[in-house]
C-alpha cells in the first residue's frame, strides 16, 4: 500500500484518556512534492497535557520520517471522515462525519495550529415538487446529448458498473484538497462496508450514448440517529436500527454526485436531482443534508443556491510546520 501509519494511546492514572493515529501518504507527497504527516482518529479528554502528548507523538514520528508539516484531522483517502467540528456543536452529526466537543479546537489552536481549509455543511428543505428549472434542464440534457439515467433493482447489478463509477469519482474530485485517487483495494473496502446499507432508490448511474458511465450519484436516508442510539455499535441492536432507519426516514444525506470532467455543465446533475427529488417526495422527506463541502469550492456551493440552503456546520483541517 502507499500509506504508512502509526497509532498512539494516551494513558493517565491507568486509564485510557486519548488516542491518535498518524499517516504518511507517500504517493500523495510524491505527487504534490510535499512532506506532510497527517493526524486522524483523534480523541481526548479536556486536558491540554494529553492533547500535547498525542500531537507530539505524531510530530515526532513524522519528523523521524523526514516530514516538515502536519495537517489534520484527515484520513487515508478523501472518503475517510475528515475535519474537526468548529461550528454547529448542537447538531447531530451525519453517519459519515464525526462530532467532537468545542475544546478540541481550543486545544489545537493553543498548540499553534492554524486553519488550512474549512468544509461547510448545509441543510436544504426538500421541495414539494420538482422545480421547473431542474425538469427543463434534465429534458434538454437527454434530448441534446442522449444521456440515460439508470437505476437498478438488485444490489448485485450495481457491481457491474461500480469500478467505472469510481473512476468517474476519481476524475471528478481530483483537484480537491487532500484528494488522491481511490485504488481498487480501497474501492473494495468501501463497497463491502456500504453495500448492505445502500438504498437503491437513491443510487444513480448516468451513461452517455456509448454506454459509458459519466455520472454517479449516491444519497442515503439519514442513519445518524440510529447510529447514536446504538453508540456506534452494530451489535446487539445497532444493525437492526440502521436497517429500520433505511425504511422510515425524513432526512436524506447527500453523499456525493460525481460527474466526469468532460461532461460537467451539461446537465447530468439535473438528471440525477430530478429523480432524486421525486424519490424524496415519495418517501415524505422533509430535508437534505449536504455533508462537508469545501468552503472555497464555489462550483458546488453554487449548485445548491436555488434550493435555499442554510449553513449549519463548519469543519476544519488544521496545519502546522514541524
């Protein structure tokens, strides 16, 4: 694999009081000519001494490997949970994000960390009808380009196009912060992890006239409350609660909509959103959560402007020279 990692536990008075992991993504560093060590999976009690020990452990390891900068929280890939919550502590986190107390931010800034990038999360009221602009855009796209929106009734049918879809994902998000292409091994990991929870009404493939995947969309019923009730555990009742949440829900999580760069701006998003809104109306959805989106990604911020989004959370990746 292209990553190297290390894990540390903080123990005080014979009790575990913190944890952290360090990552060096060698391929990313080589590709972007950087010497970055990442920290991730950080948790600690409200004790600056504990936080200092955890961070210093990763810094020491990184420096021993020749690294000159530390950033985080950020994981192995762009599909990992990333960013530290700095605004919106009163809200329930999404299934794909992490909640942390306000003192996490205070500790890092006390240790000299500064903002590298922020992600914004928004809540969008679900439309009661498909907006005419979306319907018109989808119709024009189908007529002009011959694109086809495809949904499958069996999960095994998704697998025949999933690698092609991930290839679109890699190319669509290539220029985003911290991104490095997802390998087949990583794809297999996430497919195995998520396939049982995917709801087929909210999975879309868009094909061009040559039957090539050019767009891929995934939304999910919110699993956050079910996950919280089980304290993040699948057993003994966690899996049952998650499966029940897939049937009864009022909130939809936007995981991602990836469009091949050569086909962006052609209306693929409208095709996916047209059907997505219809499905949400059918299930009685009241709102959607966008998930973390880069603050400076004007393109993605703009695409939701007609849906009256409200920013309610902010996550941050910090950096520090070492």
